[in-house]
């Protein structure tokens, strides 16, 4: 049989690989806890006030061991809280084992470890589990092919590791409060820009110059954080 004779058509349904990132206290962990039968691989203590199942991990070796156990477990969702604190565990491992970091070797090692962990999450997906990665945000310079640059919200990871994670995920979602910007008259007739918010927390799903986001599934541009997570499930 030829390769083309093996071709299939239609959508292939499988568990999603999701990254949700944003500022402190925006509700990322609470949102992730809504996923069915979730186990939190907690690299920080941000879930203390959330009713969830967690395992606290303070070393890279422990995280890798817990991830391996997740693959064949009965949990339906695996959550990392948080990815940037997982990077800190990798950095601590580098320091503890005196791994060379000069000439960009440190960034390369972090990216290699993150890639290996993502391969472990692939096995979780193959076994029918949704994977949700949580990260904090930071502002970095973005640049286009013409050399223009601007500030952009991105997950707080090293550049190489961040690009690897962004490519791996099916959905990259920015969690933030819905804000509004208006122009008012200031002193001496000058105009000033004022930002305000109604307090509603949303997930941004589509790319924007001011932040990173993407979705390989059909989603509205923004989703209320309190909406059902059903659309993210198989």
C-alpha cells in the first residue's frame, strides 16, 4: 500500500495542549482547576487557597518523576503551576551540578530540558490527558522584519524555552482583566490617556501586537474566564 492510500480526512480529535499566562492573581490556577480530574504539579505555592489535588515539587528530579507517574495515572488533566517556576528548578539543577553556562550553554540546556519535559507531556496527551501549563507574564521587546520594535506581553521564560513552548501548544491564552482606554482633557487643555477596567477577567485567544496568543481550535477572540471549559476538551 502506498503512502497516499493511507491518507485520512476530517478532524483528528485529541486532548489539548494549553498554555495560559498572565499577571499575579488573575485567576489562572482557579481556571485550570475546573478541568476534569486535574492533578497539579506545583512548583510554587499558588494553589494553597484553591480546592484542587496537587503534589508539591521542589527539585527538577522530583518533577520529572511525578510527570512519569502521571502518564499512566487515572487523572484526566495534568497542570503545571507554574512553568516559569519549573524553569527555576532547572536553573537550580544547573547550579547544583556545576553545568557550564558560558557562551549561551545555560540557555541551551534549559531549552533542552524543557523540550524533554514536553515530550513527557506528549505521552500524557497520547494517553488521553489534557495538559495545562500556567505561566506568569512579563513585558519584552518585540520586533518585526522591518526593524520596528514595541513592548509585548509574553510568558516569563527564557527566549529559547519560550519559543519551544509556544510552538508546542495548541492554545496560548493570555489571562487578564478587560480594560478600556479613553482620552480626557487634562491641565492646560492637554489630552491625557486614562485606563480603566470593569473587573471582568478574560482569556485572549488571538494574536495581537501587544501580547502573544494563538489557537489551533476555533475560539472567539476573547472568552470570559468564568465560561465553561467544555470547548477545550476532546
